[in-house]
C-alpha cells in the first residue's frame, strides 16, 4: 500500500541554519509545526518571534488547522519557539520522553536545583513506537539518539523528519559530542532511518550551505544511501565522527539555549526589576577555543 503523502513546507532560519517545518494532512488540512525557532540575538540579548509568526501566517493563509507543536530534540544552537506558539495558539507541545535525562544532566551543569526534570513542561512525551494523528495522517515516533539522547524522528506517511542525524548528502551527519551524545548510538539511529523504504522523503534539521550553495533540506533514503559519504561504511563512522567532533567548538549559544529549551522554550521568569536573565556556567567544559 502507498503511504500517505503529507504536504511539507520548510522554513529556513538563516542565523542557525535550522529548518522549521509545517507538515499537513492534505485531506483535512490539519497540520503540525516541527522545530520552530524563537529568534535570539546573543550580541544584544534580544528575543523576537519573526520566524514563528511567519509560520503562523503561512498556516493561516493556507487555512490549515494547527494540532501539534513538536520538537525533535532539545536544541543546542537556537531557542525553541514551542512555548511562544503554545501561548498564542493553545495547541499541545511534545518532545521525546528521554528529555528528562537531558534535563537531569543540565540541571547539574547549570546548578539550578529548581529546574523541573520530569518533562512536565510539555503536554506529551513520546516514546519509541508511539503513534499519533495529524488529521487523518497517522504518525509514528522513532527514538533516534546519538546527537542527543532524547532525539526522536517523526515519520508521517512517506515523510520522515530526521533532524540532526543525517544532513543533506553533501553535508554528512550531525555531531555526537554534546553532553549525553554518543557516536555509536547515532550510527544505530542512522541505520534505522536508512531501513525506511528507499523513496521515503527525509527532511533534515540543519543545512549549513557548503560552499555557499542554496539552502536545501529534502532528500530520500535511496539518495542518502547512494551519495552521503558518512553512511558508506558503518565501521568507520564512529571513529571518524569522534575525530571530527574533537575539532568542533560548541555552538555559539549552547549555554544560552539549553536552559530555555529544557523548559520547553520558556524564557526565565522576570526578576524583581522586570528583566529576564540567562545563567551561564563558567569552566563547566574543557573545550575552549584557545
Ligand atoms: N557554528 C554553529 C555550529 C552548530 C552545531 O554544532 N550544529 C550541530 C547541530 S545542532 C551539528 O551537528 N553540526 C555539525 C557540524 O558542525 O559539522 C553554531 O555555533 O551554532
Ligand atoms: Fe541539534
């Protein structure tokens, strides 16, 4: 039987090279947003909702009905707009259930005993194999750890939202060196994605536009198998991934972003002067650029 073919629209966020998605059931026009970005300028500490508002404007112009606000993992390079979108639309949010383990890791790093580490900030925590619907479109969750230990892939009809596992075939794979990351787990997650039917449309979480080419984000399982150098040899993957990761600085705003994203995209509460502040741990990691 042919899988359902959802409508998928990607929104590229230049600052972090992230792709945010709207996936819709063509029969009912019900849709979900995946990995929305809350704009953040770390130089001035400013937050804005331009990216998220553009997605809402698209949904309104297409007369779609939003049913889910989904994240694939707690992002290290941008703020999630999940909390903002929930506040504006009232629609439920969800993420992978193992986010609680990532919360526990970062609660220690941030020295924030008050941080809730039970995942209660989201409306639903997805386990491997969970099913849910977008209109009449049935979706399935695959646990895809490696980049983070909570990462999940959403499979909706013939489309899979594979976030930071594989990038476009010319860009290889995601890194696996964040706290809780693991290159061997990432290899298993990639192998499971490549077990999907060859014509499955794969939508990646980032595109860093190698050599300045146009941003793109859609490939297929068959194309990844044929063209992505990182999936050619499983034995080499873990070794070469670890070697490359050892050379990568942490994302510019990782320490800013995780305290927000592990609170489902909620900014810290304002202090007595009405201003919100982020907390940055000093000397928590030995990966400084010097
Ligand atoms: N330069 C970027 C790096 C972002 C980054 O590390 N991205 C992750 C995904 S969240 C990744 O897998 N990058 C692969 C790579 O840089 O090779 C930043 O500072 O934000
Ligand atoms: Fe990521």
